[in-house]
């Protein structure tokens, strides 16, 4: 790789920020540019579906407790922040990124950290219908929830949908969650544990409807109801669509990068194009020792990948691979769910602490041929973290 005089991080996100930090911490002292489509500096997304929705504070220009940086650190990063600007194309032959407004940004290295955007349903554009990904999304949703809404319908019972439903219930709304699958979270947790976690909705006062989809919306100008595929109509003042996300890769079409539900990378976040790495929700990484690739939509993965990607970008080749144990958490209806590991279909579950049947907290371990592969805890933070550390140190069984 030729001398790196300018590195551009595309995406002022958690993953993009940690890549920028990694570049500086590893001695890069050249020009550093951060391009962000949103007008905000990097901020923490997990609270948006939880305490931010139920709280009263205005984040303001400084973003308050959501901020991931402060003025002192920004001065140390010595980066150029191009915010409210979208990257529209990557031309590696010319060594430039084309931005909105026709501007071309010359660069030697690129960190792709454009994240993901919510999937939508083919529904009419009515007022009162929301998705939740950005701070501005959360501000709009919070304003509606506090403007006299009484009934909320959440479409999708994944982690974000469940967290939004929990927040709506905490605000006193009548909440119904609609899930097309027979049971939510089976791919992540397996059927047995998914059924336990699905029970949190009833404990929190929300209604969970599984095995039915959405046929359409009712309302003229503003939503008044959700029509289900089984013929039922759910009255609604607010509707939140939480049916997953898709990686933001449209601007990379024609760049020469391999795009497959994300940007395909090797085990160290390095793409097939010289001087280009990818991190966070947009990165699809090869898995050591297998033909599998994985795109992890987890806060911890986005944070940790940045340092690895920065090191490999500066080295000009893959000198370090990303092999951190997957970890995520979710707060729902007063319960904290924590998961770590690489569960596969066919792994068995063994309860180590507590009893899921009594509605309280518990700690479970997934096993394959007697070897632990993953852990799940509900309201068991300390023993869960001990088990997580043990999993991270232990060799994983074959078949991943």
C-alpha cells in the first residue's frame, strides 16, 4: 500500500468513531476525515429505544448523556467532521469519494462505517407510523408518545421492537406487538429460550400476537389502525415498524467491492480493494476455519472492530483478525437479557441458576457435545459476565 496521507471514515457512528480512535492510537498522524449523513456527532444508539423514549431530557447540540465524544477528545482526534453530508460513490481508481453536492474527496484509505437503515413494509405513508434508528427518529417518536397517544402497535418482536414496546408500556400506553413468525427470536436464542423471553411481554402488560402479518393500515392522513392478515384490525394511535435493518451499501454499487447483505471482508475487516476496510453493521466478516460469513448488528462488535480495522488498514494487509466472542444485551419490561457466544441449531440448553418457569431471573448455558458454546442470562449480570469470560477463553467446538 502506498503512503497513507488521508484516511476517510464514512459513517460518524460508534464503529466509525472507534476506527478513528484506533488510527490515532496506533500512530497515524495524517489527515483524518469523518463523513456523517446525520447532523450529529457520534452518539449512543441503545438508549434510543429505552430510557430516551421514557425520559424527558432534551439532548441539545451537545447530545448530553448520548454523546460518545467530548470536546477534549475531539481536539485530540484532530479530525475534519463533514456532518449532514452523504457519501454517494466510491471510486478507488481515482482515489476519491463523491459526496452530496458534487464534491469529490481525495483519500488514500477508507473506513466504511455506514451502518444500517431500517427495513420498511409496503404501507401507506401515514402520520403516526415510525421506524427507529436515529436520534431524530427517536425525537419524533417520543413527541408523539407524549402527545396523548393511548394505543401503540409495534410490528416486529425482535430486540428493538420489544424494547420500544416495553417503553410504550412504561408510559402507560395499551401496547400490542405483532410478530409474523410463530415465535420471536428463535434464530438468536433457540425455541426453548425464545419462548421464555417472549413471556416478558405479558409480564410487562403488553399483548404479543404471533403467526400473523400486517395486511395494511387504516386511516386517512393519520394512522388509526393496523389490519392483520388474519382479518383482525388493531386500533392504533402510534405504529412502530421494527422488522430489522439492511446495511447501507447502495453508495458502493460499482465500486468493485463484493456486496452481499453488507460489505464482504476477510477475518480482519479488510475488503478485496486495497486501502478499504469495513466495520460495524455494514461489515460482513469471514469466520475463521469455515466458509461462513457473519454480519453482526451488535454494539460490542462495532466498538471492537474499529481498532482491528485501523491496524490492518495502516499495515496494508491483514495482520490481526477480529475474533471477539459475540455479545449483546436488551432491556425489556424491567428485565435485562444478556447473550454471549455462538449458538448453533441443535445445541442443547442447561439451566445453571434460577428457574425460567417461575418468571424470575436465570442463567443458562448452550452446549454441543457437552462443550459450552453460548450463554444466556436474564437478571443475572454478575454470574453471566463470569460465564462470558470463561467462554471467551475456552476453545470453541468444531462445526461453527
